[in-house]
C-alpha cells in the first residue's frame, strides 16, 4: 500500500506515492476505493469481471487524472460496478486501464464520495533527493525519485 487517508476540514483526502505515473494512478484509485467500503471486507471470493476503461483530455495531466477518478465513481453509481483493481497506462492525453470489477451489491459501502475536487490537488513527478514532507503524523515523508499525489473528495 502506498496511499494514506489524510485529514481535511470537512471532506476526506488521500496522499499517494508511486514509482511512476501509472503506479501512482493505480495507488490513487485503490485509495479512493478503500474510502468507499467498510473496513476488513473480504472481496476475494466474489467473481471478478474484467473490462477496459478509457478517459481522454488534451492538456493538463491533473485534469486527466480527475476525469479518471470521476469515471471510476460514474461506473459505481451508474453501472453498479465496484473497481477492485486496475492496471492504468497514461499516454497521449489518455488513460487506458484494464480493470477488475465486482457488482456493487457485493460490497458494503461506508461512505459516498459525491465528487473529486481540484482543491489541493497535485499529481507530479518528484526529482532525485526532493522531499515531500508530511504535516500529518500518519502519513510518511517521501523522498524522490518517484511520483506523488494529493486529492480531496467531497463527501
């Protein structure tokens, strides 16, 4: 696990780390999903479906990542599928991901995320020796090289 829930004033957030941008996006996605479900659920016995999901955005990678997280929430609310795992690839202003899902009915939901916000959002590469310090005791400091993200969700 390379993601941690981070405190916010009224919402909920995540800080995540990854070796590269694809790894970071996976950690961020799984972190978001961990917020939604009740703790200690065993979803390993549920049959998984695999699909390919895709989002596009010309320009800012941060907007592309927000669109991806919105897409995951869209599938949960509209298609009643809960993402269990993903293998995303970011390239050419696009995220393509092989996803594993289970029916939403097989998951005990704890929190509803209404929206992914751009408030305090960050998704960026960290240079060799660059340090991302943490103001929260439950979240470690990170030293590059690598990638890190912060996202706040409206609940």
